[in-house]
């Protein structure tokens, strides 16, 4: 972002995790941007157009988020920038000649045109208005903004302020509105919190979940249907909630949990629910506009009467409220069995926003459509105004029948509570529809297992991936499988079948049918080599990708999907002769063995070497050996690493050999009891050992041996070009400057640095991998290879 030629900016703020997720969706599929929020208002009464424009201008000036832009290119991390001034985007349209039925169709067409237009988040302001005149006393307003800049509560604040300022403009006075808190006040408060209490609270709470609650069907466009409660039901329902001493939100959460439990056939379920994210400790934040809302996991009580369950939901909401300032990424990390995945994929929203007083200057405003957005496969939104409206937004793959059933069940159960009926004693509820289960987007049609090995693998995959049923032709990675899950899968295969297979096998055998053939054929055997062909076809020079400190190369699978299809791709896993054997304990020996393997498929210069973390040392050593042999220096890409200055820089505890006395002491001090127990049983109680435990112990040993080789290596002077990617985690390291000084010492000015917003573990995952590959291919073009 070039700020030299731009007007002075008012403030720059980092995007929070929820905003980063929205930016990811915006960039991934702009044509179906679920973050685009369209709100439609009906204005009734004689409207003063000039006063309305002045009111909109004042509201935009009052709230920084309405003058903001978002930037992610040429900056070290995504930010949103507040501009001191932005011209109001207001278009006026005259439909006074249209009939009532024509207005409905025109409005539908206008919303669709507006959605296709999208929003340029980099241009201020990132919001626009359309004022549509139907008659002197009737107007429509279409307000378009992006969810990345403001949440649902903020929408209510904007509309409340708009009508108050319009009244003042018409009456010639000044609107008496509370001052909104600056974003900096919230960020200062957030930075002062102790996050350890949040981690302890959610880790404990999420550990009691039996597994994920998924409705599946996260494919296709989002569709929506809605319905209202019968007149009088909402008031009676609220009265019943007061008698229970619980909020309507708590009761709705319990009712939705019951519906979800029937839908997925689980007694205990988990779903997401929105929270305001606005702490009372920050004065004026309730009157501010921004993206503060969050989503928390909600678990329905499995026992007790429905009255006790609703009361427990109410108490649970109070406890959760103190720990609501967390991100979805943290929730995934704190769910012990989820491998970083969210423990739910459906959402309940109760819109208790300040939208009541929408009138002023002789004009009343009514919200016709509130701009609901959601990337979840199933989202239920309750708008508690009037007779209450319930919206069900669903992925097309889930189907309208299922969505209609959810809507009607929630209407029915709300009515039962209003009538004082005991929910647990009701009989003959409507039959639930079948959910779309199994295949993820892009996988083959379902085919059941045809032999015992396929059946065993199918059971392992379903438990590991949380999907059912999975057919034998389904692709592990298209089902959402990760490299960590792959490592666990191979441990379970060995534990169940006794067959030991190398994890890299999954890169070329990605279906149950293909893997079962390897199980039945006896596994990979002792001839397993280091070279793994990811893609062998193509006319361009191939790239050779090298393992990290864990020894495997599964993290390169997403790269193989986006790299130039005309460029072959190979990976080299850790230099071990068989699973569980000791590593070659020197970088020069590993480099020599890898060069021998590469020579079996490619002998032309220059070689293209891509390293991740640990393996940068191996690639530099390969370059040194090639130059010593009279060959051209290779093209080297290094991802998230820095040169070592010797073993003395390593922690005396972290890098002790697994199983040594000091290693045990270090783990016990850090509370790593499971790793210590696994090592002890493996070393001293072999009869109690299992394949899963043995593989974990061997992985620890391999990681240790590779690290020691890394720290024992003397990095050479290498005055040749290297492309270095630095992740967000790498840049935040306290010793990042030291690493960069070492790069300059060994490489000099030939180092080209590219920063990415990915984390260390996600730099090769979508969507970041596309940016990384794009920069690599541009670099290769510049090197003419």
C-alpha cells in the first residue's frame, strides 16, 4: 500500500482473527462473498432528501469503520485503515412509476446486481447506499457494506444514529448521541487481558465433548427460507422464560440443540452461537461500530428435565461470557480431539440488536431484510421483533426439505414452551429428514467397502475425519484430511492390521481402495526410498521439495494441486532406510544421498530445491556439493527458516535426547506427562507397548536426531540467490533479527525476502499456498528455469 500519495490517514488497526477469516472467504470466492451484507429499509413519511443525505454524511463521519478500507498486499499483515474523510456513496433512484408487483421484482434484481458488483475493500468508503423513491411518503434504502468492518450490533447502531441525526437535521437541532469508543481503547483493553484463563476454561469445557457435531453438506450456494410465529406466541414464550428465570436466548439455544440432536442422531451436541464481544469495561463500546462479534461453542445439557436444562443453558451463558474474547482458531486449537478443526458446523443467532427506535423527523424506518450472512452449512437466525421471524440459511447440498424441517420444528417447540407443555413428554414429533452424508466436494460417487481391508480403513477414516459414510474411492485430502491426521491414520492402520506403511504413501495412494491394496500386498517393505513422486508429467524442469523437522513430506500435497501443471514435482522424505530406523546423522550425508536419488529422475542443471524449515540446511549443503563437483548452483527456495550457529544455541532441555534423565525432567517440568509416559513404557515395559505409542516415540527420536544434525552443521558461505518466505510466526519470533543477520552473513545481498500472512504450520495450506506458489513461479521465471 503506497501511502505517500494518499491523504493523511487517521488510524491503522490490525485485523482480528474473525476478520482474517472473512478476508480469506472474500479472496477465495469473490463471486459468492458471504461477507457482503445488504440491508433493506422501508421509510414511511415525507422524506427530506437533502436532510437525509446530510444525516448519512454525519453518520459516516461519526463512525470510523464507515470510512475504512482493508489492505493485505505490500503490508506485513492485513490491516484496516481509517481515513479522515470519505465521500458519501449515495445513489438516488426514482421508481414512482412502478406498480407494487414491479417494485418487488425490481428490488430483487437490484439486490442481485448490487451483489454481483461486490465491494472493493481497498477503496474508501467500503460502504454504499441507494435511496429509491416510490412516492413522496414511501422510499426504500439499500445499504451495502462488508461484514469484515462491522457486525450485526453495529448495523443497529448505525441505523439508530441515522434516524436520530435525521430528526435533528429536519428540526434544526443537534442529535444527542453518546460518544462511541475509539478502536484503540478496545485494543488496549484486549492487550491487557490474561489469555491463560480463557485457554484453561475452554480446554476444560471442550474436553467433555464426545466428538464433533456436523451436519455436512458444506457445498453449493447458500439458500434461505423464513417463517413467523403465530400471533401472541412470542409474548407467551417470553413470559414462560421469565418464569424459568432464564433469557429467551438460553431457551432458544436449548430448543435448537434438541433439534440438532435429532438431526444428527446424537444425545450431546455442539453448535456455534454469536456473542457481542463488547466488554462493559470499555466505555462507549456499545455505541461503537466495528467488527467485535464472536462465535462461541455451545453444548446442550445431556441430562435433566427441560426446565433444568434451560436453566443450565442460562448459567452456561453467564460463565461463557467472561471468556468470550477468543477466536475460532483458538477454539479449534483447544479442542483436544479435533486436530485444529471446529467442533461444530452449524450456527444459531439471536439478533438482540438496538433496532427498536427507528424513527425521526416524521419518518418511520422498518427493516425489510437484515442482510444475513454466514459461511456455515446451516445457520438459524431468530429476529425477536413483532411476531418474531426465523430465518434458516443453508448450503444447497443440505436441501430445502431439511431446512424446512428445522424451521418448522423450532416454530413447533417454541409454541410448546409457550403453552407450558413438557418437551420431554411429547409424542409423535415430525419425522426428521435424512442429512446428506459422506462425500466432500469433488470426491467420487459413494461405493461401499468390498473386502475386510477396505472395511477396516473405512472405519478408521470415518472416526478420524468425522464423516459418514465414506466410500472407497473418496480422496483423503478432498475430504478435508490434514497431514497430522494422516500421521495418526497410519499409526491406527498399524495398530489394527499390523502392517507398517510409510505416511508418504498417501501422496500417491489417496483413496481407501488404493491404500487397502498396499495393506493386502504387505506394505512398502524395506526398499522404501526417500524420493516421492508427487507429479511426474510435464515439460518444464521439476521441483524437488524437502521434508521438515518431522521427516515427512505430506505438507506439500496442497502445493501439488496449484503448481504449474507442466512442471513435475517430487518430494524427499527424511533419510531413513525404513520406518523407525535412525536418521543419517549429518547434513552432508543426507544431501549426498538425496542427490543420488534425484539423479535417478533428473540430471540437468540448475536443480530447483524447495525447503521447509529444517531442510534449508540440506539444500544449501546440496548446493555446496554441486558447485564443488563443477555443476551450476541450484535455485533454492527456503520457507520459514534461518541459519544455525551451532548446537550451543539450543535449549539444554528442549533438545535432550528422548529417554535421557534430563529429557524426562524437562517434560515433567512442562507438564508433558503423556510423552514421558509413552517413552517410559516403550523403553521399560515393552509388553504394554502399542504401535501408536511406538510410532510416537520413534517420531520424537527422529525429530531429535534431525535437530541435532541441523545444529551440528556448519553453514557455508553461499553467495548465490535464495528466495526466503517468512510466515507471520517467523516474523514475530524474538530472535528474528538474529536470524536475518545470519542470512546476510552467509548469503549476502542475494537473499530475496517475501512475507506471508500464513502461520508456520499453514504456509503450505490453502489459501496461502496459492500466493506462495505464485511467487515461486515468478521467481523461477526470473531465473529462466
